[in-house]
């Protein structure tokens, strides 16, 4: 298969040309999960029956000569915080052990109606809180390029599965970088859409004003295809507005004269090899006819504290409902009051990182501290939004690293929380500003680990960043993609 | 020393929308536990609220009916606290940008009770204690409420009572709530403090939660007033705290002190967008408001000349007032209508509740037809009353119960002719009357009534006879 050719389109052609049946394709994926998930720890549950049932339905359609929609019959995965009816959904937290949703998230309804083949639910940092997938109660997901390194987080399982070829694509969620960072770590494409482009209904909330669902895929074309399928105004989500326009048809547009913004603040503290790869990428863009615009983004230094205050505040409220009364894990210990039952359940059910963020969030919302933290952070959020608005007066796309480094070694995150939080510096401002951003690979470090480049767009300008990424991908596919010896080989 | 009571009220009123505030579940009362629930109102992970705009409209109606200003821009906030009946561990409410503010209700004395704000929020579920266990029923979770907060303007228990009654009536008129205290669709939290008469400074207040009957409220306030005075007189200080009224002991008891007060950690509900209402929309809602009880009362007394007592009885029940208004259509003497309703129809609706529901067998139009016949002198009062009884029994219109023949001969010209015949046929009675025997007149009237089979208007017949004899 050609490296830039969309994997989804390629598999779809195999199905349409009857080179492989959907059941055979699905079985191949299920077998490879069996074989390689032990190494990757990408999946936390495998939905074999669901997958095979759907595949059978697709084969029937093919046999009767019916037209297949683009995602029909393509084996995929969902992050384990996306609600799936009758399929356990845990957010990789002990507290949601055994919780089986009675309704589907809107994104899953949309994909299921296209006969997407769900292989299983994938690993993540507990409640999407983390950058390495290691806060998962199932243990972390591993990097397909080097199993001793993490897949990233929080959507580490999706990235590990797609990168390890045990899913054709997947949906993750991104609150501060949770799609883009693991995509960057695993050499994949990750799109965090504009806040409101994709319905959050059924996405188990971490920080409601920042969360957004998006695709992790092997190529830019795949990302556009999946984004087009899920970006839709949803009456169930008041904050959803739907995507601006279909993006797939807008790929392959000339980027001569495209203004790419570069801010020096975004390159401070970035590891040299990553910086070098980014500089090379800028050169590539220049050679493609783009124009580089340099600008200052001093507000960037506030982004991290603003993010951790707002995200934790919202999380402390969103996670209050896990009290074991209606669903989920309940303490085995003795308790003498409902209060004690709830306390023990939450102390046992939530991991350390989640507890840390709940405490932090409770603190910043408490009377006496609200003004100094939450209110100030809200004000600064406004400043961040404005700074980006200003930047987009003079450029079409902003180019930055996705992460200042490459995939951590396992255990890195637990050693120093603050340092780990700091690795989110490039991605969190985008969630604060509600903008769309894509991460695409732009090279490798000396250990062969992928380096990611982030392209940020103005609100609802997904097609601009997808096209810019697509042009870059076309220009240097051989330098940015590398096959790994895992999963399905077609 | 005499002490003055100072009190303010927070009234929760369940809005009578068909569906809940954030989902499509019914708000019906009295269903089997946990049957009016869905993923949204039990707060399952990943669900999002979807604002029912009828709730906003109803709250604006409530605000306009209580002279409030409506905020064009409003928003929802989360009020965080943990309790098993609160499925999300936060209540979606409004903190610093309520929908309505700065209103008032005028008491009979002319005193205004100022309304600080009215905001919308969701109700919580309910704990049910049975067989030594505690169960949770989430049916009520997500039922829309408005909370109406007054300034501490009350100086007596009677004022509190009058305010709640007036508020209840206004909300029923506007049609935003049935305000049934016994079903919990109207509940009050009362703030109360006392201070020596003449003192400006407010005393320390306590709050009594969740009172859902007038009797309890009056008892609780009286008890708490006396208790606070006792505390002060014994040289101690009233503690700021939340108390509840225990009907078994007739006392209020401490629920939690100031130090245990909840820190609700309010912050903007990120799952909902700003609620913006244009002036045009507000005016459109205002134009839909029905005539309010105070205006009705005014009209009944000043335009219809009905006694204040009777007017108040009619205006007290929205359905009765609406029935009355329709029955008065084109009627000259509206007093006849109010008399028929109060003295005759109400005999069939002895209780407050029955008058409230006013499920009457005839339409207001039917009563209107009857009264117009009286007005035109086609039916006298006695016959009208007996006809009304038959109407109420059968639900039939007057046209089916009184024949054309019954109505014929009673109009003025026909009556004059009959009177003339009676006068000429009874010369002795006429001369007796002229000689001062007043009883003789009665026999003449009797003759008229006999001739008309009781259908004649006795007043009119008297008038005609007097004219003829003079």
C-alpha cells in the first residue's frame, strides 16, 4: 500500500473489489489483536461478536451489490470513555468497573449507522487524566515503534492500536492534547476539532469546556474522512455546532501563498532534535510556496496554569457523580453511613492522579480561593482566545511542535508530575482557545521514535489545516512514515 | 421588651411544563418510583443537559407577573454538593445571573414585598425510607423549579402567609404551576430573625427549610420567633444555622450550623450555552399574560360593583374567575352572575379543592344565556334559580329546559297586556287598594302570576300595576 494513500480508502477498495470479505478482514484484525495486544496493551476490551455481526451485515450488502459508504466495514476502535450501549465503558478507572451504558454516544451512533466495525474499546489514562496512558487501571499502552516507550496519553490505546495495525483508525478525545500527543508519539495523524464541531454527547466528561472527540488515523486523508463522518450538529449537545464543511473534497488544494505563523515562544524548551525536525518542516513548506509569518505569543506562558485550574475545576464537578449508588464500583469495606460508603468507594476507586486533580479542582473553586484561581484563570482564558484571534489576522495556520519531545520511557510520568504537565505546553492552549489542530509526523529522533508537528487553524477551519497537512504529507511521506512489524499486514 | 420579627422567604415552585428541564421525561406526579427517568435525568456518565425553553418562558412569565425585570442575558451554573438524591452531585441552577430580578408583590395593606430574584433550576430526586432501608426515587430529579427570593421585608407571620397566598394565586393564574403545597410543588425556606422594636440593626437569622403547608409554616415561624426571643432574653445569642420544623414536637431543631454550611463551589455550567432573550421576546410573553388576580379584583369591585368579599371569593380561584368572566359577557348586572355562582353553584363545590378544580357540568356560555334572559326580563329570578338547578343536574342548556312558551308573555308589552286585563277584571280589588288596603295589591300581583304561570318578573309586574292603578 502506498504510504500516503488513505488506509480507510484502501481497505474499502479491497472490500468493494471483493479481494477480501469484511468477515475475513475483521477476523484478520481480531487475530492480530489476539497476537499483539499483549505487547501493546492497546485494547481493554474486545468486542468480537459486535465486530463479526457488523461484518456479516456488510458482506450481505456487498453480495447484494449495494453501495458501501466510506467507513462501512472498516475495523476500528473507540477510546474507553466513549459510551457504547451494552458494551462496558470504564474510562480505565476502577470506579467504573462493570459499568455498561444503556445508550450510545452520538459519534458511535453516527459511525455504527455506517456499519463501522468496532473491534473493541481502547486504553487511556484514567478519566483521560494523564499524558502517558499509565494512569489507566489496566496499565499503560505501549508505543508500537518501541515497546519500552509509552504510546502517550490520554488516548494512548487508540494510538497504540492504530500505530500497531490492530485497528484501521480510532476515535479519541482531546482535552489538553490527548489526541495529538499520542498521535505524535506513535507517528500518526491526530485531529482535535474545533470545540463544538463534534458532539460530546456520550463522551464521559473530564473537562466539559475543553473536551472534544476526534480521529487518530494513519494518514491525513483518513482523518478528513472520519472527521467528515462525525462532525455534525447534535441536538443532544447544546455546545455542538457541527463542522463547517466537508473537508475531504478540499484536500489537494495548492498552498502557494498560504501564510504559516510561527511563534518563538512555541520553540522554547523544545528538545533540539524536535526543533530541528520542525525547522526542516518549515523549509518544506517554504518549498511548497507557503509564506512564513513570525509573531509573538507571550500569553503562552499562562496556558498551562490556566488549563490545569479550569480542567481540574470542571473535573472535580464532573466526577462527583461516582458515588457507587447507581452504577460502578462500590467498596467492599464496612461502612456505617452513606457518607462513609461514598468516601471509601471514591478513595479506593479513583487512582492517585484523578484524586489529585479532583482535590486541586475542589480547592480552586472553594470560597475564598475562587477569585484568586478560577476567576483569574477564566479571565486569562479570554486573553488566550484573543491572542490567537489576533494571530489569525496575519496567518492562516500556526505551526508548532506537538510535544517538545518524543515518547517518554515507561515510568517517566510518575517520577515528576510537574515535568509531565509541562510536556502539554504546546497542545493545551488550543483547547483553551477552542481551536482545531492536527498533529502529523515530521521525522524521527535518534532512537527511531516519531516526532510530531502541530498545525493550528482558526475556528471551524479544519479543511485548511487538513489540506496543509496533506500537502506536507505528500511532499515527504517517505521521511515521516515507517512501517512497524506488528498487527495486520495487507 | 417587645420584639419585631424580620423575615425573608425563598419559595421553590415546580413549573407545570409537560417535560423536565433538561430531558424529555414527563414531570407527572405520583408515578411508580424511577419510571420517569432517562440517562440524562439520572446523570449517567457522558450525558448532557438540553434546556427546555418552555421553562425559560414560564420563568419569565412568573417574573413579569411579579413586576420583575428580565435579564436579557442569563446563564446556568452548577451548584455542587453530594447527596444520594442528586444524581450528578451538582444541581444545575443559576448563581449570579438569574433570569428575573427586582420585582415585588403588593399586600392588601399596600405594603410591597420586594422580590430580589427569580431563577430556574432542576429539582432533585427523593429519598424513600421503607422497611428499615433507604431507597432513591429519581422521578422528581430534573423537574423544573423556579426559586423566588424576597428581601427580608416581612414583619409578621400574617404578612408571610398573605404573601405566599398571593404568590400562589398569581402563579396559578399565569398557569406556570399548580402550586400544590401538599404535593411539594410549592415549598418555602424561611429566614427569620428578631430585634427589639425600634432597633435598626438586623438580628442573627436562622433558616427553616422545606415547609410545605401553611399551618406548619405559621407554627414553625411562631415557635422560632418565641425561641429566638427566649435565647436573647436569657442573655445568650442566636446562632446562625439551618433548622427544620418537627411537626411531632411542634419545635424547630438544628440541622447544621454555619461552620457546616455547604460550600457549593458555584461555577458556570459548561454544558449549556448562554440564555439570551430579546426585548421583543419578553414583550411577546408579556402580551400572553392573563389578567392577574389583583387587576381582576379591581375590575369586579370598581366596574361591576360587586362587594369586595364576593369579588375576592371569585378571584381566589382562577377557573371560577375565568368562568365568571365568560358568563358576564354582555350582561348588564354582573352582580346576578356572582350571586348565582356564590350562593347557588358553590353549594356543589363545598371545599377549596373542588372550587380550585371547578369541574362544573355546564359551560360559562350556558350560564351566560340564562343570565341574559334574566337581564332581558324574560325569566324571573325564581324561575332562573330553579332552571339553573336543572342545568347543573343535567348539563343541558337553558333552551332545552325552558320552552319558548315558558318564555313567551313575560316580556314587557305582553306583561302590560296581562296587567291591564287583571286590573279591568278586578275592579273591587283596585278600589280596595285605592282605599288604602295594601293587601289588595297582593291579590292583583297574584292574579298576574297565576295568569303567567309564575313566569312574570314580579318587580316589573308591580311597576306596571302601580302605573295602571294610578
